[in-house]
C-alpha cells in the first residue's frame, strides 16, 4: 500500500474558484446590475469548477482509495460535503414559492406542483419535462451539482481502471462528443434543461477527468514549471479568469472560444494555481474565497428569487434601480454565504463526520 498523500491546501485554486463563483452570481444578477450581461461568458465557470474538482479530488482521494477507502465511504464523504448547503438552497426556493403564492395570487402555483419540485429536489431527481426551465426549479444552479455527483460516483466506481491511457481515452471521447454538442447548440451553455441534460454528460466528464489527469501528471513536470514559483503568476491567473468571463465573441466564434477556454486556458489556470506559491499577505483572503465559493454558488439563485420577489411584492421595481439594487443583492448573498458557512454548514458537516466515524468504529 502507498502512503496517503500529504495534506496540501491549494489556496490559489480556492481563490480562482471563489472568483469564478462570484462571477457566476454577477452573471445571473445582470438584469439588476446593468442593461446587458455582466461577465457574459461566466457560464464557463461551471467547466472550470469541474476541472478544479477533478484535480482536487484526485489529490485528496487517489491514495486513500488505493489504500482501501470503499465506495460507500467516499460517497458519504462527498454527500456530507455537498448536501447540507444544497438542501438549504432547495428549501429557500421552496420558501420563495410559498410566500409568492401568498403575496402574488395572480402567479399562484398549485401546492401539488410545489410538492413535486420539493420532493424531487430533496432526492436529487432532475425534472426533465418541457414545462420546466431547468432540471432543478427550486435551485437552478443545482444542475451542475447533479453532474458533479454523477462524475464523482463514476470516478470511485471505476477507479482501478483509470490508468493514464484510459483517462486519456475518456477525455478524448468526451471532447469529441462535446465538440459536436457545442457546434449544434452554438455555445457550451447547456446541460441545465431537460432538453440538454444528455449533453451535460460529456461536459462534466471532459473537464473532471482532465483535472484528474492533470493532478496525476503534475509531479513529473514540477521541475520544468519552476518559473511559476517567482512573480505574480497567481494574481495574473485570477485576472485572466475575469478576462475570460468578460469576453463575449459573437456568431461562430462563440463555439471556438468556449472550446478553447476549457481545452487550453482553464488547464493553464489550474496548473498555475497549483504550482505557484501563495502570497503570505493574501493567503487568508484566498482561503476565505474558497470557503464561500460553494455557498455563494448554491444559494445565489434562490436568494435572487427571494430578494427580487420581495422587491416586487412591495412595489419596488428592481430593474429600475440598477446597479444599486444588484449591488445590494450581491453583497447580501456574500454575507449570507459567509454566515451560513460558519453557523450552519461547517458545524453540521463536523457533526455528520463524527457520526460517520463512530458508525465505522462500531462496525
């Protein structure tokens, strides 16, 4: 058996993930911030999340699975990490619909339909009917979390088959399917609806398993990447992340741009963040960005519905008060995400981890 890999906290990758999560939030808040889209290519942040996930999970779990960690233990750990905030976001969406029924009778939704959305949401079952604008209506951003869990299950289920040759084949096949889906759609912005859910599979498998391959291959190239240990490479990578999200090519260039980002630019960002040293002055800030990245991502869409709906209920037109209404919304989500992390997510996860450890000790 191999020794477990030494614990390493990738604060630079935390910072990149945090900036990407905030960018997605601002993208969805665009109607309340500006006349057009804010950071119009931020939907590509999902592909960056998948890539980061593959890299970090390979670093954290490759040796543990080799040393005997089972399928059930791995899945329990991932659910403990992801589910508490996912559930909170789903319940926020449920609360929004209940209040909306009360305050806006003209837009009343039958309780049977609300119950269906809540039940499927709690059990992570996507709704694929044409009546639904997304596969998780109570918390729209959850669609990528659904694919994250699918690829996590695939990773551990076939772990001992994932040699570099197999990984390369999976990545190559996924890329071919992804190119076809992107050309047909004219964009990489798919996977969140019942009509495009199948296309989401190569989208997640390409980036996630590329992240796994990058992590496993990085040690062999550390020497040639020594130049990244000097200078402002991390800050440049963060700035480049924002530049990528800010560019909005039109027409056929969109397909080429989206694919170039996930195939070339994002791997460079991840390798840079993994190799370059973290500034001592910024390490605390980078760690904080990492802590709030997932909370921001998973609660910002139900919070958008609640805050905008509250404004509408009291006859405040949020669209007439941009950018200030949008700025207040964004700040509110960041504050709520930080508070939820401290008083709900982290304590609950620690409790669940202790319970899991106790049950394993008894067994």
